[in-house]
C-alpha cells in the first residue's frame, strides 16, 4: 500500500508561508480601534523579519515632543521642551506673550496637510530662530532648568518606563532626534529615571557662558523638517548604531519619517506615527506615509507590544 504525503508535493514557498502563519506571534494591540494600517500584511512581515534578526540588529529612532511625551492629559496640552521654559524662573511675561504669538502663527503651518515640506521648511527655520533669539535675550540660567522641569506638567506617555527599561536591558540603542531643547529633554528623562546608557540624543542644545547664563544655541538648528540632515551628519557617526540595519521609528510629524536616513544599509524599517491633532484633516496623509498610525493614543502600548511580541524579547519588565 502506498501513502501519499501531500506536503511533498507542496511548493517550498507555500510551505514557508504556511509555517510563517503558524509560528508568527499575534499582537493584540494592533487590533485596537486607535490603530490604523495601510498594509497590515507588510507590517506583520516586517516585524517577523525583525524577530528573526534579533535584538542585536535593531535600533530605535524616535522624536521626543508629542511622541515620547504625551500630547494632552485630562483635556489639557502637555508642554513641549520649549514650553517648559515658559516659567517665571526663566523668562518674563513679555517673552511668554511673544512665544505664544509665534506658536499661534507657525504651528498651524507646521501641521497644515495642504502645504508641502519644501514650503514649510523656511517658515520653520524662521519660527525656531525667532524663539531661540527670544530665549537668549532672557539670559536663562542653567542651574534653574531642573527646577523648571520639576514644576512643569511635562509627562512621558503611559508605558514609558517599560519602553526605556526594555531597550536598555537588551542593549538596543535608542536615538532621540528632537527639534526641541536638548538640555530640557535630558532633564525630563533624567527626572523620570530612564536616562540609560543606551540613550543618545541629537537636539538643539543651549550654550552657556562661564557663569552659567544662556548666550547662544550650539551647532546647526534642528527643526521639524530638517531631521534628515541631523540624522546624516550626527547619527551616522555614532558607533553604537553601526551594524544595526533594522529600525523601529517613532514620530508625530511627517518630517520625522526622514530620521532613519542616516542608517547605513537599512533592511527592515517599521514606522509608527502618533496622530495627535487635526485627525480628519491629516489622517489620509499619515496612513499613506507611516506603516502604523496611532490616533489620539497617549500610551506606548503599541511600540511596547512590537518589542515584546514581535521581536521575541523576554524581559522582567513585563
């Protein structure tokens, strides 16, 4: 009697596809109503490829303001690193008024889905330059920054500790590429006890004189739409990022999508976009640009789930 084994006659590619379906880990967080994906199959395949490559081939690149920090809490906007400086310890009432006028003028331009990045770019340079000039005029003292952060309502997203600790435990570098104020950014994560050795920051840093008074900002200006230049000029030189071709990228602006441009020979890049504001106006452009879009989600649930389920990490954090 002859028995026919059907697997023998099945093409290898089909067998591999079936094996992939049987062995892949489901990520329930991707089924949340706040999660939008243009191509779910591509997302799952990218996560599967990252899982096979392991933590040693992964790096995480993230924006900071409104990405690692909350956009709002209890109906109120959470301050960005620039907004944290709006404290009478640091700046006067006239400076506050002028900074808010600039915000009301330029922020609608930054998030205007009808304008191209090329059109926005010079206006963003104009905005950041004017704000930095105002701050320099205030002669901010370095020794007051920690107190200003402590007195602020700055908040990292729910689940941040798991995110930071998880990456540190598995020695996965986290590159934060921010158009905010680097000195304030560092103080926020330091006060939340997650400034681990694997964290690298590229941002706008203050330059203080010998008495600790702000006199300028260091180096090239980083704003929302020139992060590609920052990634190419700074990130490419970080030894800890070399030989890690897989990238989990987190951002809240279309300009953040260029943050991985400094990665040498990328293999698998998974982009996650936080859509915090003007959802209906910007939803289509975000879905067409990011692999995963998180709508008004103030948590790190999805990034943590990708790291936990998709990359097969085992951690005491969970």
